[in-house]
DNA sequence: GATGAATGAGCGTTCATTCAT
DNA sequence: CATGAATGAACGCTCATTCAT
C-alpha cells in the first residue's frame, strides 16, 4: 500500500459516512472500520475528530475552487461567466452527490458556522472566483447593487435547496433543467433595466 | 395548572434549547429541567425523543402556515400576493429568530430529511398557501413554467441563506433590504417577457 | 435500601480500590462494579472522577479530625497532648489501614498536591488540632522554634514511613512500640534544654 | 555516538519526564521523543515500561549510595557521621530536585512498594551506609534501642516531607535550616540519657 | 399522573506494545 | 540496530430510556 493512502482512505470513509448519516451518525469507530484501519490509527493522521472534519472540508472546498478556476476564462462577459460558474457548481454536485451531502452537513453544524464566520469576517479570499464575479458585476452595473452576501444567497440559495431535492430523488436535474435554473438565478441578480 | 400546559412547556423548552444549541446539545434531561418537569415526565407526553422533535416541528410549521393564510387575500394579483407572502415569511423569521434556528436544525438532520420525503411524495398539502400561488402563477403564465419544486427553491433558497446570515449577525435584514430581496426572488420566478 | 446508602457504597468501593491498587488501578468501571451499581450511577452522585476522589479525601480527613478533637482535652500540658495526639493518629491508622493507604495515595498525586497548597497558603484551618498544639508549644518555649511545617514534618514524617511499613507487613506496630516511637517524635520537636 | 549513549538518553528523558509529570503523564512516546529516539527503540534497551522504570530507580539509588560512601569517613564518631550523612542526603536532593521528585513518584507507586519488599525481606544490602551507622549506633548504646526500620523512619521520614514542601515551594531549605533539622532528627534517634 | 435514580451501550480518545521495513 | 505506523483494549464520561415509588 502506497504511503499516504491510508490517510486518504480515512478521509474518504469519513466523507461517505458523514454524507450518508450526518456527523452524529458517524462515530470514529465506524469511520475506522469502513476505512479498514483500527480506531487508534485515525489519531496518527488527525489530531482529533474536529481536525479530521475540518481537513475534510478544506480539501473538498479546495477541489471545487480549483475546478471552478480552471474552466473560468476571465475574458468573457460577466453574464457568460456567471452562467458557466453556477452551472459548473451544479454539475459538480450532481456528479458528486456525496460531496454535496457532506458540505450540507458541514455547513449546518458548529464546524461550518465558525468556518463561515472566519471567511466573512476575515479578509476577502482572493482565490474565490465567485466573489470576484459578483463584485465585478456590481461594479459594471450589470448586477443589482446589493451586498455581496445577498447576491451570493440569490445565486446559491436555490441551488442548495434543489441539490438536496435532487440528491434525495425528489427532483431530477438534467442538463436542460440545470440551464433553466441557472438562467433564473441570473434573473435574480441582474440589473433589471440593463 | 391547566391541562396540557406541561406538554406546551416541554415543547417550548425543547424548541429554545435546540435552537440555541442544536440537537446534539439538548439532552432530554436539560429539556426537562428547563421545562420544570422531571425527565421521565417527558415520556408521558411523547413516546420518545424523535416523536417530541417531530411534533415540535409540525406545530411550528402549522403556526407559520396559519400566519400566512391569515394575511393573504386571494383576490390580489399573483405578483402582489407573492411579494406579500415571501416578505411575510422573512419578517416572521426575523421577528422569531429562534423559530428559524429551530427549523434550520430540524431540516439539517435525519428528522428533516424524512419529513421532507413524506411531504413531497405524499399527497399535496392543500393547505399550503405557497404551493397555491406558485401553481396559479404558472397556470396564468406569469411565472416561469418550471416544476413547483424548482420555483419553491428559487423563492425560498435565498431566504434560507440570508436568514442564517442574519441570525449569526453577518448580514442585517432591515425593511428596505427585505423588500429588495423579495423583489429579486420575484425576478427569479417571473416569466421574462411578460 | 436506604437513601444515601448507594453514595456510601460508591465511596467505600472507591476507597478500598484506591487503597489497594492506587488511582491508576481504579477505573470508574471497577469502582462501580465493586459498589454494585452501574458505571453511570456514579455520575449521579459525583460530578466526575476528581470530585469523587476529593470528597472521599475530605470525608476521611474530617473523620480523623473529629476523632482527634474528641479525645483531646485542652487543659493538659503540651507534652501530654502531643503524645496523646500523635499516638491517636498512629492507632487510628493501625486500626484502619485502608484509610492510611488511601491517604498516602491521595497525597502523592496531583489531587493531594493542590489540596496541600490550598491548606498551606490559605488561612490557618482553625479546626486543625495539630496546628494548635505545635504553635502553642513554640509559644511556650517547650518546642523548638522552627516553622510549623518543619515541626509537622518532624512529627508525622516518621509515622508516614512506619505506617507504610506496617501496612505492608514489614514492621509490627504494637502498643509498646507505638509509645516509644511517639516519645521519639517528641524528642525531635521538644526544646533541648528545658 | 558512543555505545550505550542512547540507553542513557532514554533513562534521562524518562527521569525528567516522570519527575515533572508523574508516571501517568509520561507515555513511552513522549519519553522517546525527549530522548530523541523512536518509540520502538526503547524496547531494544528495556523489555517493557516496568523494566525501564525499575532500572532507572536502581541507577539513581546507586548514585546516591556512592555519593554517601565517598564522603563518609568511618573513623569519626557516630553522631558526626550521622549529621554528615543525613545532611548530605538533604543537600543532594535540594541540589537535584528532579531526583527527589522521581524518587517520590517511584515510591508512591506499585513499583516502589514491591522494590521495598524485595529490599527488606531480602538479604541485607551490605553496601548501605545508612544501615551501617544505625546498627552501629544502637550497638554502642548511642542510639535508642529500636528496630532499624524505626530508626530509619525517624531519620528520613521528616526529610521526605520537608523535601516535598521544598520542591513545591512551601518551605525553604537553606543551610541553616538544614542543620537545625538534621540536629532534630538526631534528637529523635539518640539515646536520651547519654 | 409525576418523579428522578438507575441503567449500560456507546462515544472520543490514549497509549503500551508489536513488527514490517 | 532503528524506525514509527498500526493496533485495540481500556479509559472517563454522556444520555435516551426505564421503572419502582
């Protein structure tokens, strides 16, 4: 077994379990079992439960940010970038429903709340592609002059709900539907008379 | 003490505690203490923890529905009804942050997921004012021709995110801001060329 | 079973176990088992392990102090009181070897150290019969003019060692021997030329 | 690195750690870390934890005995030898508080108890300078005719207590105080009418 | 009905020891 | 020889639930 592979196994096991059953339903003992290691082994790789969960979250966040940065040309007009970006997020989670489930659990927990506070109160995360588009859109007068947090909510709020419905099989998100939804989000943030 | 008053005390205590500290931080013993009853007493009124939590949710949901039904004249045009309704929901939660916190905890837990499944898969809840407006809006061609679940997400998704930011003090929702947000939600669901 | 009896059972079980095997060899689970209760039950009576151990110590200390106060007439001369007192302590522990073992474990542990600091740095414990005799002995010039801590060590230091030997069967402390030892302690603290 | 140097490193690390934090606060992993070796390496030099601890104790004891033997002329009268010896022990521990702390931890643990039993029940340790003085003192009628264990307790019991107070900063042992204490110990063991 | 003492499975975490490299 | 990743039993503690009073 390659080096570092066990660490990955543990993170994967934790992610799956938490996505499926939530934090409360994912004791260290089961994470270990699913990862195929002894309980104590987890503590070689992660100082404690909280650290494991936060690292897991960071790694997922980084993966998504990277995906978004890659496909996002800064030369296109705001609208096209917005549509691409939001669509990409939806498609990512549709393709990786476990990631979505995990993120949802994370943000709705003490972990996520403090993480969120860090982000909002701290300096703007310069690597955050979404922030960039929103602030630029406002500056150019293409988007409504609302606080970034509000624009963010108008953009991703619907997706959170729909993604959840999709993951649980209540709603089917095919390509066509995704396009229409993304367009609707655009309608919510764009300036009305431009 | 009137009959049923103890039952109310328990539900109130549970709601406050769960809103403040989440499910994990709200053991039965503390719920009992805050309600001023013995632990065992809870089990006279509620078969077990899950039942208590679900009943609590139902009662809250009913209260909100009632509030919406009351203020909602069916004679006004769709747009005005939509704006009123969505605004009412926001104002309700801004005025009752504990209810919001509770709802959020609830939906992000095994409880909420199964509840949601019940609702969507089961027969349409005829008392649901929101559903009515959405379906009527589509029928009249004033709203986009999207599945009700999608329209629901476009309407309430942003609110969920903003409410949370508001509750945690990241965003301030004053009257003016609420109006602009509600208008933006309307932009998301309304037909584009009408 | 009478009320409060379980609390006693737990304290007795803890005392015996700790005396026999030390703190490290006395997990809560075994204390519970020996007391004939479930593990969790201990936590109804004692907030946690530390509290149990400290309460146990306090109760033992109180018992000893009481015994000493009872038999100690303040009208006798210092020397007679000293001989009585020190003898009483020895006889108490010879009769209750478990108490001795417990005390020894206690004082040689983080618990005991902080307790000791409390006592020494805090105001003099007015109920402490030993302190009273020592300070009075110095004032009357009957004892050496040494700090109370030193006199205390000269008095009880030998007893600690001997008690341990006795408890482990290395030395036999019969009445005659006890008398001679107590006299020797008196020789250590008394003024030489009085 | 010289042969056997690693062994020394491990023993030194163990001694310091145990003196500072007790047995309980000194896991093998930390001993290894402080010694600059891998955990497993300890097990090349010591069969297991108990063996390490006992060897450590033996080596310390030997060091002290040696120190005492060196400075102790057998030609001086008993009293002078006694004063020198006991003073030397106190000064040694005042100068090496870590050794004292270690010894204290050791004797107050299952390790110490069995070691003590070995010593007392086994053949007399002919190299023990203290024993020699005590038995000679009794033979010459200069000391009280008490069992050696009792004389030992009268001599070293107070020191144990005072040393502890000193180490924790409750009592200050300067030269003058040491002399007076040693004299007092002598008072305890010497024949009264000689 | 109402109580709260009692239960015990389950949790996160530690650490002496082993063993493949 | 030396390493340190891996083990898993054991720990202190929590809490949903039961039941004698």
